[in-house]
C-alpha cells in the first residue's frame, strides 16, 4: 500500500468532493495519509477528519509563513490536540525565506518552540524549509533534532546537502516535483539517497505530478511519483511502494503498520 505522508485534505480545495476522493483511496492502493496542520483554523478541521476516517492520520503545528499571530496559548492548544488518538507528528513547522514573512526572527522563535513541543510530547516533526537551508540545519542541530526525528517535507535542496539531514535521522519527502522536466535537482537527490530515507508525499492540493501538473493534486496521483522514483532507482514500482510504506511507519512511529503494508486492515488505528 502507498503511504501519502503529507496531504492537506482539510483544505477548501476539497470542499466539493472530499468524501469522494477519500473513498477512492482503496482502489488506487492508498493505505494511509497524514494531514499536517498549517494554521490554528486547520487544527479543528484535522481533528474532525482524523476522527472520521480510519486511514487518515494527523499532524498539528503552525506553518512558518502563518506564525505572525501565534501565541503560547496556541502552543498549548496544539499540545492538547497532539494527545488525541492518531496524531502522529508536530507540523508543518520550519522556516520559509522564499516568502520571507513574517520576519525571520519570529519564524525562528516559533520553529524552536514547536521543536521543544515535539520533544516534550515525544512526536517527530514535519519540516517545511524553503530557501533557508543553513538556518534550518543550525536550529535542528541546536535543538538536538536527531533525538526528535522527522521528515524534510518537499525536499528542495541539493543532493549534496541531503546527507546532512538524513544523518540526523530525518527522512526526505519526495512528491510531484520529481516528475517535472525542471526537477533535475530532486531526481539527482533521489538517485543519491538510500531508498530507506525517502517517503512519498503529495502536498495536496498542490504540486500535482506530470502529466497532471497545474491541476489539483490528490493522493490518487501518487502513482506517477512512485513510477518516477522506481525508474531512477531501477527498481520495480512495488519495491518502492513497500519500502516507502515501511519508512513512513518508522517516521510516524506507527507500530500497528510496521508490517509490509499489504493489507488495508493494518492501517486501522
Ligand atoms: Ni504542506
């Protein structure tokens, strides 16, 4: 079964047909999905989704571009949410110097505070890091992130930098970009990174793979990403699916699905 480690089904882009899309997971081999938070508003939506669907897991956290108004009170609400069943990670958190707002000091503050939270609650983290490699690595090192663990979602840095993250025990999230004609850097990273350090993700509704680039993305399109990774790694698609399923279960510490992920029943919480 395919594990989509990062998809935003709480997004308004799915308001029209959310149940229909989730209802088709089985037929396309999607065994489990993690829906990460980005704002305080997304928190309640994710709690509801996770409660309603056996194959959807949740992560809670504030995206760096959304942290301008964040408070310690919000952090406590996130902490309470993380203690609910099937909440597997803190995220997405990190640094975004591409949009570069709010100011970097504030992004760094809430990144650290949410790393603290993850450590205290014993959860891995989902990292969003864009145009901020050096500061991300520095903060991860300062916060002894190797003891926390997690995933660098939508990995966009060089193949040379990747070992800095996976030697800290982190996984690299690979999605639609690997199928893009201009996705050479990520293809190179996939070639050089052990398959044991890679997890599949969509970032739905964004980042749809070729030949659906520009359309609304969903887990139903992940097979194109699987096919591309299989081609790069010169492996059968099934081997990529099985290994990345195991990796995702290790990442999110889901004991119940550590098997080969061959049956939908193993994904029930
Ligand atoms: Ni995301």
